[in-house]
C-alpha cells in the first residue's frame, strides 16, 4: 500500500509472539486454539470472533496484523472446563496450547525470548474425559469406520477414552446404520474417500452422525497393525484375536486420530475386544426410534424403556445397563447367566439391600482410572479409586456374611472385588486411605492433598513454612541474648529478605570482634543498622523454598500413586466391571421386585408365548396417576405348530393396539438384554432381529412424505426379516387412497406369512384384511374390546380372539372434541356407506354442508323448548321453580 509520499509500504513482520501463535495455529486450522497466556486462554482472529459468539464473552483487540486490529477474546484457565463444554456442544474442536516453561526460564535464553508453548491436547466430542463435560450415566463412543476393497465388507473400531473401552467388529456394509445406531456415538471418523459412499451418507442422515473426515492414508491395515502393536507393546496380535484387513484399517484410523488429539502422548486403552457379527439382536434405527428404547421421540431420556427400568446406583452400572438394552444378546448362555444373577438377588432380598447400600458410596472407578492413566487425573480421582475398591470389598463382606451360594456370574464379580486375593491392589487401597487428606483439590498442582504423617520430608517442609514465625522469634531471642541488645529485631522486606535490625547506637559492638564473626553488616540507615547471619540466610532460604518443596514433594507422591495405578490397570479394570455387574444385577432384581416381572423361559423353537404381558413404560406412567394397566396374552409361533405365526389386530383407535404391539416387542428386547419381563409368564425363542413400524412422520429434509417413510420402513422389514425375527406393523397403507392402502397392506400380510414366515403382529383398520385369517393357515384375528355406553365409547383395553365388529371412528372423533355438527354429518355419511358401500361415488360431498343445515333447521322444535320460551323466570317462586323442573323432566 503506498504511503502519503507515494512509496510502497512493506508489510510489518509479525512480532515474535504473534509469529509463535501463527505457527501453532497453522498446525490445527480446523480447531479453535486456546493459547495459554498467564492465567488466561486467549483466542485470536476468527477463533476469537467465533468463541465470543458461542460463549457470549467480550471481543476485544490486541495489536495489529497486516495493518488490521487483531480480534481477541479470552477465558480464565481455572474455569476453562465450562467454556470447553459449551464449545464442544456447539460442534467445535479445541486445541489446547500450554506454556511449557516459566517466564524466568525463558529469560535464561535471552532477555527478549518468549515463553515456549506447545499443543498438549485437542478436545473433540469423542475424546472428552473430564467429569464436568461428560454425562455420568451415559457412555460415549469415538468410532472409526473402514471399508474393504470393493466395499464388500466393513468394520468399525470404537473406544471410550473416558473408560478405556476398545472394541473391534466386522459387519456387512448394508448393516451400517443399524450397527452404528446401537452405540452412543459422539464422534465418527471416516476417510474422505469413504465419506462419498451412499451408505455413509444414509447413515449420517438417519443417525445425525457427528462426522470427522480424515485423510485416506489414515485407514491402512499395515499402519493399523503397527499401531496396535505399539499401543499394547506386543510383538504379535494373536492374543487379541484374528483381525481382518478391514478391521485393522479401522483400528489404524482410530489410533491415528487418538495420537493426534493426545498430541503424541501415549494412547491409554484396554486391549481390544473383538465381537463377532450376529452376537447382538439387530435393531434398525427406525425400530429404535419407534420403541423409544433409550431416546424418546423428543430426544430426551425421560419416558424411555431405559429410564423406566433403570434402578442402578452407580454411573458404571447405568452405562452397562444402557449398553445391554441398546445391544441385547443372542447367546442363550450369556442371557441365562444374567437371569441367574437377578434370581439370586430376588431370592436374597436382605443381601440385595445391603449390597445396594454399599454401592451407593462407590464412585466412578472406570473413569477415574482412565483419567489417571491419561495424565488428566487429580487427587480426587485417586480417592475415587480407593473409595470404589473399598465399597466393593464391603459388598464382598456382605455376601460372605449372608452365607449364600451365588451363581457363577456373581461369584466371579465377588472374586474380582476380593482384595485379599490381590495384595498389590489391597496395598494401594490402604495407602490411599492413609495418604490422602479429607479435603482434596481438583488439581494436584494446588497441593495440600497429602495427609500429615505420610511423608517425613513433606512434613518437614510444611512445618518449616507453618512454624516460620516461631522459628524466627526463637532466633531473635537468641540473638538478643547473645548481643545484649533487647531492641534487636528480625524483619523482612522484598529487597533484603530477612535481616537483623538494631538501633544505630547499638551497632558498633556488632561490627567488632567477637560479634562481627557472627553478624554480617548489610545496610546502614539514619537511625538503624541492618545485619545478617549465615544461620538467618540459610533459614530464610529454607522458608522461601518451603512452599515449593512441599508442592514438589506432593507432586512426586502423586506421580508415584499414578504409576501404581498404571501398573495395576487391568485388575482395576476388572474390579470396575465387577462393580458395574453387581450394580446392574441387583438393580434389575430391584425393578423386577417392584413390577412383579418374571424370568423368561428360553426355547429353541421360534415361539413367543406371553401370559399377562404388560407395557413397562405405559404401566409406570399409569401407576403414577393411580391407575392400573390391563395385561394381555400373546401367542405366536413362526413354525405355526403351537400357535399362529401372524396375528391381525383390529379395534378402535385409542383402544390400545399400538401399546399391545409395542409391549410384545419390548418384551423381546428386555428378555434378550438379560432382564426379567413384566408378565406372569413368557416363553421366548431367541430372535435375530426385531422390527417395529408403529407410527410414522414425514422426513422433509430428505424429500419424503409420511407415506414414503412408511413404505421405506415396510420394505426394509419385508426384505430383511427371517424366520427368527419378530415384527410388529401398525396401520400399513393408511397414508394413501383406500384401495391402494388396502392392496399394499394385503400384500404385506401375505408376504410376512408366506415368505418371511416370522412371528408378527399386524394392526389394521382395513377390516377386509381379517378375511385373510381364513385363507392363511398360520394367521389369526385378535381385537381390542370397546363398548358403547349412553352414547359414549368405553375402551376396555383387553384383547380377545376374533376381529373387531367395527372401528368406532366417529365415536373416537366425538371424544376428541370434533364439533357436533361435523359428528352428525359423519354419522349420516357412515350410514349411507354401510348401507351401500358403492355409494361413495354418488355421495353429494360438496352439497353436504347445505344438506346438513337443512336437516338441522327443518327439525320441529322440542316441546320442552317451547314450554321454556313461555316461562317468565323472574315471576317464579322457589316452589314453582321446583315444580317446573319436574314438569320438564316428564317432557324429556
């Protein structure tokens, strides 16, 4: 740019400080940079503008760059977690840049040297570990997806950085959406190449995945194998299982990202668990949304199946229960072991209460251990580890006192919590109990967390600091006695430090032998003279260093404990899982006891036989209102030998058809998650998949009408359901014309019965479909009862064999508050249609309003109305008014 003299101005070089900032920012252009400056994290340029907008903080300016003011905003470092939480919630990634030396150390390199700074961590939605940023009772998954050559196979590698969980699994690419929907995904890693795959786009839209795009080179099988070996310090991966190339590529993508976000620090995860495809009950996203398993249609947890059955007392237990409901089992042995654990706690109520009382005091061992391993923990995390292990030991003692015979699953959890079998863990618990103070700071650098008596060197440093006044006073008395100067004082200032102060008239003897050998002249003032001694200088140095010595010693002790936690990481992980298992089993027994839920009987036949089955969520809501729930039976057999495989369910709206369908599907999920079921009895052949198409709404963002959404979901069921699947469908075909809808519903019923041959409940208002029960050998009709009583419709909510005699749609419309005129017209049209179904083409639809008006206005007035018109109410006595009421009653 030319100046006033017409000369071209050279752009000013950035200051060393700004050059440092720009160099670090260039490494992480896609993240907001928290740049540490003293007690603040500062943000500059576009980062400052964006942060100020999200955090509602002041936007200022600092200096210039290229002739323009530099926008700046900052947050206090001690309150950074709260600001980080808001930024992460807004979808931002934050690179945290810390000072790696003090200003004094920087000056040693030169008077103009600036403090060194480095990125220590990149905070992303999937790599959070801080308690204040995480929901305690919900898991979080960072997941990486990889596809094999040609897209014929897929795999994911998932971890929870906050707990150390690490899982690897291969799956069919077409099952991407349903596979991912079972995980609590907070961040999904996909290569730029795979992001273009239609299946990834569909999953992103359906699940609202928070995707982070990574370079194609990051998903590489060779680098994945190498990083796995480096992370777990092994020469071969045989102990972890046989990984496919696609699974290794997913591992490489995940571990590469963790290395980036941890700024090169060691990756701290537990050894990978390789789960086989088909080990979990398949539930597609539409079914999850329909059944509201863990997230309601409003996006909240309230009113879901998980919220209804959750009686856990610990955060790890809550996360374990949520994971089991999200991915129910298909292995009968695993499910049976969970049933045995619940039955054990139901049979031993006092023990259940005692153990749950102990578990109430158990902190989150999983996350505390992980934070310590990652170098992000503090004294409170050490205390949490000790307290959790102690609670587990107390639970073991309660079980021993009960003298029961626990099933294998409970026996294994108790063994993992028995400290007498683990002397190193027991020693850690004992040492933590004695070493830590009652009041603990969040950060180790704040000091004051080691109890007196644990470390002699630390006690000496603390005593020196706390007793400095007493020691100085004793030294002052000794020096006064030695010199015979009662006015001698020991004082302190920032220039000389500690010094001996005497009036000028007493100074001469101190400058001569023998006192001069002890007292060193420092300064002469008009009325005072100041001295020092070697003892005083040494003491002053100790006092000034005492605080640093104490904090340094505490940090050393803290690091020693952290090293012990790292050494004992696996037994601590096993103890954490045992605590969660104990909590989950006892909590499930508590819920079963409250709701009279019963143990399902698992059958090798594809059956579903329920007696007195109830919907757990609806029943809980009714109970709060003081109302009861009407239980119903359901019997299905895919083979058609013991019961029909398909039931057509009819009945009026509001009678409970959707509830009846959903409670059956939820019973399958509860049973295969290892919980008891709210029923008098349930016999279940394990399902491989459940499908629910109950209720639908449009998807305008993808250009889909309600009917289109319904057809897409129905198509998925008819193409994917197997003989071992369990299907519920509600009012298929309602979103189009009557005949089109009936034809589609008819074909769907036949396909489910003849082709899929699965257990299915099919609710409909097309009464023509009920004739199929006579034509299909393994189909039947069921209906929800309702009765008319004094012009009102009463829903009985119980299921009976056979088809409903009518839909009662007009009566339901009346209950909903449809205007009386509209109800009367509906009744009139309905009578014509029922009398002559073909009359629909000749109904005077556009003359309807006028016709109804004629009918209403030409009616003769009621005698009671004519009589009332002749009455003068002001002239009536009380007795005459009473007689009038009786007369009117006779006329009506």
